C-alpha cells in the first residue's frame, strides 16, 4: 500500500515541479551564504548572549583552521560530545567544513557506551567538555586527539576541502532501545535534503526564532533544530536541558516563534500554570516518541493550536509530518515530506521508505545492511497503518509486536487505552513469555493503584478481549533514553498488582 505524495506540504504559490531539495549544495555552504547575506542578524543565543552571523562565521573559520592545522583530513571521524553552547555549535560546523565526519555523542554516556563508539567509529579526534568523558575515550584508544569545544590548537593557513554532496557528513548512532547502537552514515546530501523539505513544509523563515532545549547529539535537536535554524537564516535560543519555567521565560524574553520537544516535555508544559504563554508561538512540533492523543487534545485546549507531530529516524532524518496548513491529526505522524516515498509491506505492515534523505547503510555493518533494505527501500522496523485520507499512524516496532493466543497486539494501541484511566500517569506495554498464550500482554503502570481487573474492564470498552492486559506491574517510572523513548528491554517488574 502506498501513501499519498508530499505535495500537500508545498505552500501556495510554489510550483512543486520547482522544488529542489539539493538547493545550497551542502549545509556548511548554505549556512555561510546566510551569514554573509545578513552578517549582523542574531543567530545563536546562549548564556553569553547573542552571536551574530558575522561573528559565527569568524569563529567557525578560526576553528576550522585549527583543526586542519592539527592534522585533520577529510573523512576523519570526530566525536563531538558537549553541552548545548555556542562553542559546541561552532565546533560542529567547523568539523563539517573541514570535511570531517561528525559523530554526535550523548554527553550522559558512561565508559562502556563511549568505548563502544570509539572502537566502532575509530575516530581521529574527540571534542568533549568533561574530563571524565575524555578519560574514557582515551582509555578506549590512546591515539584519539582530544580537545575541548573551544578547539585549543594552533591556527593554520590551510584551506578547507571542497565538500561534495555525496561525502559522508555524520555518523548517527541509533538510540539503542534494543541491542548495541549501530552507526548510520548520513551524507551531506541526506542532511540537506531533509532540511530543505522542512523549510518548505513548516514555512520556516529567517524571521523565526526557536527555543531549543533538545540535546545537540540527536537528529531531533541537531539535524532538525540546529541545522534547520541555520539553513533558514533564523535564530535559536539554546537552553541547558529542559525546565518548563526556563522555556516560558525564553519564549517571552526572546519573542520566540517555534518550540520543538518530545511528548514528556509537552506533558510538563501542559501541567504548568503558565501554559497559556505558549499561545504566542507560531508552531509547536513534537517527535522522537508518540504523543498520546489525549495530550494532543489537551495542548489544543490550552493554546488553541495543534501540536504538529512528525516522524523521523537516525537513519533517515525527517520522513513524515502533519501538514502545516491542513489538518493536524493527533496520534498520526502525517503525510510524507517532500521527496520522501513511504510504503507499507507485509503482515503486520512494516513502514518502508526511500528518498534523498535516506542513508545508504551502517558504518562497517555489512550484516545489518543486508537486512536493512528491500528492493532499494529502507526497512524502518516500525509498524504502520493508514487512515482513509492517507495519514500514517505508527503502531509500534516490529520487534515489540505481541503475539498472544495467535493474535497480533500492538502495544501502542493498548497503551493509549490504558492512559485514559484517571489513576494512570504513564504506561508501557510489552509481551511476557507464556506457555499458554505464547506471550501475555503486560502493562507497566506509573501511578495507580489499579488492579488487573480494573484495567481489563476499562480498556474493554475500546479493545478486543485478547488485547487486554493479563499482568500489571506498578513502577515508579519508565526507563527512557535522552529523547523520551521508552527502553522496553529495561522494564523492571516492580510491584505486581492483584
């Protein structure tokens, strides 16, 4: 089954036939042109205040020369792992301009996680802002040249290489909800195509200002928030993590127009007495994890604006989005972005994609690459369904599908039903091995107390009997990664409810 094409996202007055997702050549070239065209426009705000386009360009040029002078050559991998500051932004851009392949890495990673990335990516350089993290990297490979985000090397007169669209730009390690992370190699063309599609689809312009509290090691914060801001010639306010009052203050103080977040953030914003301050935003975008339909409706009631949900992956950047001008449907991730094709294959139906934003393979993983593609389509591993108008809804991961008594059970459907119970704050649903049923539908509930029979009766109003939970565990919280995705392989049993 195919999904309707991307023309729904194109603004009025723009001929779809003229859309060029390769416009600009590469992101570093496009960004430099933006700063040259508006040298005095503010670009990045951090704790030191605003930095203009001309100032960013001067900082990037200096950092690039220092990297090249220290011996970096095109194709070298560089781990970049630091807090969200201007220094990190400059280091990231300088690496790309110098022809390096950036390996964005979670600043919260411990020794084992860092060791895996070092041994897998084999970086030449590492840019980190923490002595302990630097020590872990050095312990994994003493040959790695380590520096701070200010890049403390001697400058040189070496000119950066000419970047080609097909050159690798970034190795994004999968978020690791199951198993060891794999490195997805994204080219300059992949990153540029995704950003150009978003500029069109979300009407992103130089007049926009983004409050950016997402970490700059992941596709959501880095590949969408930062890359998109710079490509639009817009500006971003960098926050050190998420705190509701800090978000509200940044929106008001800086006249922000955009906020990007994950559902957990929107849940906390909706609980604040200051939620009406979100009404000044032009657009709120949610991603990285499904937003419950009830939260989507709650945000609409509070702000009069519907949060725009979208769908992307480390391997593909952005794929699908609810439309800006047409209906934004809660619980759906929308319609394919410009240039993206989506199809549903098999039973249960898996989402498969192709387009100029889709990577070509994992770093040094021929085994994984053999299974990742089918006839040129990337197999996302996500299960999906379409409504009558072609909006895509994600039904969970194929590896998370529960087969109970021979019936397929999609965890998200059960989770959405359980969340409507007034004593449930949050929930994750997974399968538990069972001799009788194959797998039993098991709910891990935050909140309560609530019994198995109560939940069965509650969800029975909406779901078939085989989808009702047979086991319920009360837990203090759900294990999540930095972007809010529940790591179901880490679910603990907690208290077994009667």
